[in-house]
């Protein structure tokens, strides 16, 4: 099989659903993830092992993960906040884990109730356990382009945190526009600073929100500077429950349509993603929210 030119990392089941008020049943989550895998998505962030009272939508993580069909080329990752979450992830059969911290001290304290330094210290036993289990490790660098509490974020803070996460043991960094404020010039600036620091572009992904309508333009800017992995959520669901006004991940189907038209290989079938997007939109009780979902692909 030809290796895709761009990797699509699907975050709908975790980041997409976590801020949705309408609770989705475990059965529907299993079906949603199955449809995503059927569409050719090989990297799916399935859930998060957080406390049930923190994010009720993901309280079924221990039951969900064992029910997912295992496929040779599909990797199911989970967000792990601490050592206890790591124990649960291993017991449930996760393939990979994700860590979450922020380039903004204010956001780290609001989101995790700890400083950036404290979050990295908490990750040490998690990373050690992941390594002993042979798990791939992704780390989110949130608020890389702006913070809802402290405003602009200096790219040097993003570089410093990224270097620390790589030294800690992360295999991939998802550089995140948590509140959807970035424009292409910002993507070039931040990614450029990371590359200038000697960080391998193959370790970088972009996590873009379409809050201000710039996500697809930011994808193009990211590709121009060497990024080859992009996060997206079917139907554009979700955002951050800790970032006011940050509704709307980049919709997977909008991203696939753009890349298909640009002649960029992804290995993902647009019609299959639309099936998944329609399914989860119906489960949430609302119309599909992506542009391609509303207008349809072209040619029809």
C-alpha cells in the first residue's frame, strides 16, 4: 500500500465528545469509532481516563475500549492525566497514550490545577509505564497560539515546552490552537521556531480549531512548513471545555475534501467519514456541522 502523504489523527471520540452536553451511549460510541475505522482512519483517539465527575461524557472509558474491534493498522490512543489513569489504560488495552499540558501557565493551572513544571513531573511515572508496556506516546502542547486567560503566547515558550516533552519521552507533539486564534502567519512563526530549534518535523502535528474560520488555511500553512499530521474531528464536534468560545474542532471531512482536491494522499475515504459524521451528529441530536457535510462533496 502507498504510504499516505499526510496522516489524519481523529480526535472526535475524545476531544470532540468531551465538551458535548448530550451524553452519547457506549453503544453509539463503539459504532462511531467503527465507522471511522471503516473509513480508513488509522489513528483514533478513543477516550480519556479521567475522573467521571470531571468529564461525565467519558465516564465509560473502561467499558468502551475493550469493545473496540482490533485491526492490524488501526491504533486506538487514550488521554491519560496521571498514574492512576495510566493503570486503567493498560488494563483496558490501549495501544497508545496522550499527555496534555499547556504552553500557558495560566491555562495549565485552570485546566489541570497545577503548574507546567508540576504537570511534567506528574508525567514521569506515566511515561515510564507506557515505555514498559511498549506504548507510543503523544503529547499535546495546548495554547500554543494563544491563551483565553493570558492572551498571546510567545513561541519560545512553545519551543521550550516541546523540547522538555521530547526529552521526557514523547514520540509526537500536537501543537494546539486551543482557542482557534491562529492565522497562517502564526502557524509559520510557531512551527518555524520549532524547526529552528532542531525539532524533527516528523514529530509534529497540528491540532486546529475552526473558531474563527482559519483552520483550513492553517493546514495549508502547516504543510508548507513541513507538517504532515493534522488532528480533526468528524462533523467538527467539540472543542475545549476549559476554553471559553472554543467550539469547533477542524472537521475531518472538510480536511479530507481539501486534501483530496489538492491531490494529497491520506488513505481515508471521504464518504466513509461523512457516514461517521452523520451518525455522531444524529446521536447528538443536531444537524451535521461541517461545510462538506452540509454542502456535500464535489463532484457529487
